[in-house]
C-alpha cells in the first residue's frame, strides 16, 4: 500500500520534468525546419560595398600643414568606414620631423593603406610611402634618395643624425617585410647594397634611388600601375565608391603660412608695423599692416592645430602691457612682462619652438633695421616731438611778431618823457616808445635812433655844442 503510494508520488514530481524535456525536443525539431536568418553585415568578414576607397593626396612639400591635413583626412576615412586608403604620393620631401609624425599616423591607421607613387617619393616622401601597407608605382616614378639635408639643400654629415634617420627608414621597411639594407642605402651613403634581382650594386659613397621597375623586382613595390583605377583594381575596390579628400581652403592657407620663411616674413611685418606706428604716429597704415601680419601668423598656426586660444591671449596681453608701458611709467616692469608674453605667445604657437625662437630673433633684427630707416626719413613726425619744442619762429620762415621800425634808424627827435632808460620820444608828429643803452636822458633833450630790433628802438642823447 505504501509502496504504491510512493510510486505515484514520485511519478507526480517527475511529470513536469518530462513535460519540459518533451517541449524542448519539439521546439528544437520545429526550428530545424525554419529558414535560417541571413548573416548580418557585421558578422561577415567582407566589407560592405558601400565602404569607399578614400584617396588622400600627398603632394608638394612635406611640412607641418601636410601633417595636419593627413591627420584630419585619415580620421575622416575611418569615420566613413573606408575600405581602403590610397595615399597619392608625389613629393620631393621636406621636414624630417613632419615625415615621422605622418609615418606614425599611417602606421596607426585602422584602415588598410596603399601608397601610389605616380611621380616622385624622394627623401621624406619615401619614408611616408614605406609606412603604407602596400606600394604601387607608376612607370617612370622613383623612390629613395632619403639623405638628410639642411635648409640650403646641403647634405648633413653628422653621424648621429644620419644613423637616427637611417634607423627610422630601416624600421619602416622591416615593418612591411622589406629588405632593410635597401632602406638604409637610401639614407646612408656609407652602407652600399647589392641587389641581385636587378643585377645592380650601389657602392659606398652613393645614395640609392629605385625606379618603379627596380622597386617592383626588389620587393619595394607590389604593383606597377599606370593609373589610379589600376590601383583600385589591385586592392579589389572596383565595386566600392571612390572618394577623394582634398585640403580645405583654410588648410591650404595654413600649409603656406606655417612655412618657416613665410612665418618669419609675417613676424617682420608685424613687429616693424606696430613699432613704426608707435614711434612715427599719424599714418595708421603701418599699424594696420602690423596687426594683419601678426593676425595671419596666429590664424595660420591655429588652423594648422599648433596654436590655441592660450597662445593668442598671451600675445594680446603682451601687446597691451607694452602699450601701457608707453603711457604709464612702471620702471620697465610692464615693458619686461609685455615682451615676455609677446615672445612666449609667438614661440608657443609654432610646431617647433626652437625654430620659432630663431625665426623671431631674425625677424626682430630685420624689423629694427626697417624701423630705423623709417624713423630717420620721418623723424619730424616722431613721437618725441610731443615732448621737445623743436620749432623756431624766425623771420626767414616768415614769422613776424610786429611791424619793424627800421625806418626810424638815424632819425633825431625829442624826448617827451624822461628816459630811465625807457620812455617816449617824438619823431616828427609820431610818438614812439624808445629805450637808451642805460643812460638817463631828461625830457626835452634831443635824441637820435642808433639801433632798431623789430619794435625795439634804441636812442642816444645828442649833445649840443
């Protein structure tokens, strides 16, 4: 009896479990007959066809402005979900520091990159190309000649500098699986390299430059492409839209303004213009030109991303302190603080503070010469004329205080009043104020005019025989 009850009780508790298992089996069987859901775009390894191939031009000189543009363009390509980035390279090189920053941007790009050399990728341009994931070259283009040179184009012989730049080129080549000795030979003429693939040896003492055909054979290019379309086909982007990112007007302006010689020229204009307006006031034009020079300098560096509101505010504070020093004596304290703020604003607004300080020094010396010449030419309008009376009211300039009595010279008359020594004398019918040289003359005595200075009539008594 108890045994039968226990069995029924156990069966009662097992029924829900069996029911749940049966439902699970039935549900799985039904889902097996349902059509499978299509895979989403995110789960697919292939990029969507809407992802564009973004072309970014790397032309002209490699400098700070190009670096700012490429940073913006690569970020924009990433936000667009680009399939590939094509770096359209045609440059003779430029600044080494800017090339390094650009190379770092390319290496860190999450979007695959390919450099299309359709002209020249020389010096810093070759470093930019080597950092790309792949390289395609147009027939007749060249890559290499990355020796470090100074501003005048003379090759730098410093072992330290050459070794550092050679190491950078070697690292870029090694990153993409290329022969590192070839990259070193593009920088250091003391390396030398033998390339059996093309039957060419570059001896020590020469810098390596590769043609498109040579680069392809030695593994420094993956594709020979006659056009951008061939590059797009090579990376499998035929079905993807092609988008070209160009520098904006402001970025093009910033690239021009941030060049060292342009920055120095603007500083010369700014310093000279404001100094001339302070020392030779009244024109207005030099002051406007000076403010415009400084304005263009800071605007260009602000657009390039080097200057912020802090540097501009620091510069304006310096100008205001110098103006206050002109009108309020502070024993030079305000002047010193103003000069410090002005110099700090100009230097900190630049990408390379050391170069900016040197450019400011050159601009200051040249501006002093310009101001000295202008002050010498327009010295009669100088601010110092407000404190020193320089004008002379002389007769040769046409100034006459009163009518001259030179017509009385040599005439004789009679003293109407005693002359002690001044008094009045009668000459004909005219009463004239006269003065003696110090003698006392009684009234009624005869006097003679001996000297006339304007309206001053000097007389002398005529002694009667």
